[in-house]
């Protein structure tokens, strides 16, 4: 099998060179580092956290004070009643609305960070499954190429036996035909492998015309032991989407508080200074003088009688609590389902490794030996080859399903200790 791994890798390098592509061997650890560093969607999601942090800074701003200047002329040119100047500074006070807005923005910022963590939780799981898919397609392609090579060697042997008169022409034609059919299956397997490579490039943010990454590992069965109750408890405590739902209840409560604070009237405080020039009118003369004023303005907040916005915020807060409770139940169901699937796949892998693969290989080798001695027909060879290929392919599929089930189990539990 190792000989055909090298042959397949060489074939991919040659094919990609024609298309000006570079094939780069990569380990799982290197691949996941590239995913976290170069995935474009993940980079875009990070902008939500940056924007939420900027919103916190924006929420801290105070209302701007107002500065007004007033000039008055009391027919000074004709009646000599003088002129006056007035300068006033006023400040609006919101009575708790700014504080509520800051707390809401901080909660939304924390929510954005948790949502980003949840996005990466799903990203690393999806990226890992894509990596496993490449390994699966690579090994399935190896199986197809190995089967074709066996049949090709058999067809060459039959052509020699035909020339020596040991077999009939129809048998030689059939073995060559079977080799040609298997070669088409090799071509399809290589196409499936190339498509898996392209999906891998998508996760690391490279174009398919630039670089294709070639996993150097093969599918294997990592030994993992889990306790269902511990998994459920860990998921309730650590799973990021559940933490996001919990944080969302806090955000909804903050929005309710802000809605109530916005019903409070804004109070405006003012402080003024004025200067009145001398009045030279003969009937009512007056000296120049300065004046100081201070005031407070409280609006008649009749609009606060409309409780629609507050009631809507209260309903949304209750809705967030119900959604969190529902998600707790959903998480428990997902963990139990993923655990059962993982256990099932583990048993299937164990069944294949109990001797089925070796038995299928022994049968095929025995049939080939007997065929070369003229003791069995070509049909028996073909049946044995197909059985062996199917057993190998099913084993690879089962190994893939086992590893994918492990990924889904850890995704559902909010844990991650997969090392490749």
C-alpha cells in the first residue's frame, strides 16, 4: 500500500504542476494553525468583536454642553435705551440613561466575544472533518489504484498465457476489460480527491490555483473513553453557544433597564452671565450693570405614559430566558445523540479490525494463486477482488465515520483535545 501512496502523491504533483499549482505536505497541527490565522470568514467575524468594543467606547460619551450668545439693542441709536449682551452655558443630564447604555454595550461586547468563540468552535470542527475527508479520499484512491494494478498485472499475465495457448481469447479479453473498467474508477477516485483538496484550501484562505495542501497522516482510530454524564455537565458549563444564550439574557435585561431609563425626563441645567450697557435716556437713565442667572428645565414628559417600548423590552427579556432553557435541553439531546453515534462507530471499527480485512486479503491472494495454476475461473478472481476492495473501502469509510463522530461529539460537548 505504501508503494501506491507514493505513486498517487507523484501523480498529484505532476497534475498540479501542469496547472501551476503547488502541493504542500502539511500536518494536522500546521493545518489548524493556518485555519485560525488565515480563514477569511473567521477574520471577518473578528470584526464584530472590534465593532462591539468600539460601541463600548462610544457609549461612554457625555451629551455635549450648549453655549449660547445673545445680543440686544433697545433702540439705543434713537432712544438711547442701551445695549445688552448675554452668554449662557447649558448642560443636559440624562438621569441614568448613559450608565445603562454603557452597561448594555459592555454586555453586548462580551456577547460578541462569546459568539466569536462559538464560531471558532464550529470552524475547527468543520475544518477537521474536511481534513479527514482528504485523508479518506486519498486512501480510497489508493485502494482503487491497487485493485487496478492487480488486475492490470493479471491482464498482462493472461496475454502471455493466451500466446502460449493456456487460456482462451475471451478470458484474456475479459481480464483486460476489467482492468480498463477499474482504471475508470481510479480516475473518478482521483477527481474526488482533488475536490477534497479544494475544500481544504477554502478553510485556509488560499486559492485552488495557488497551493494545495496534502495531509501527511492517514486515518487511524484514536482511543477515547468518555462518560456520558460528565459530557452533559461539561457541555452545559462550557459550550459557547449556550454561554452566548445565557449572556443574551443579560443583554435583554440591560435593554429593558435602558428602555425604562429612556422614559425618564432629561433635565437641563443652565448658567448665564449678562452685561447691560448704560442707559442714557433722560426719562429713565440707568447705569451699566452685570447679571448672573442659573436655571433648571424639566420637560413635561407625557410621552412616558406610553409603555410600548418598555413592554416590548420586557417580552424580549423573557423570550431570551425561554430560549436559553430550550437550548439547555437541545444541548443535552445533541450530546446524547453524538455519544451514541460515537459508540456505534467504535464498535464497527473494532468489528472490521477483528480479522475481516485479513480474511478478505487471504481469499484474494489464494484465488489469484489458483487462477495462475488454472484451478479457478476469472469470475472467481473478480468476485474475490471486488469483495476485498469493498471490505477495504468500507473499513476506510468506517474509520472516517469514527473520527467524524469523535469530532461531532467534542463539538457538541464544547471540548477540544483532538491532536491529529
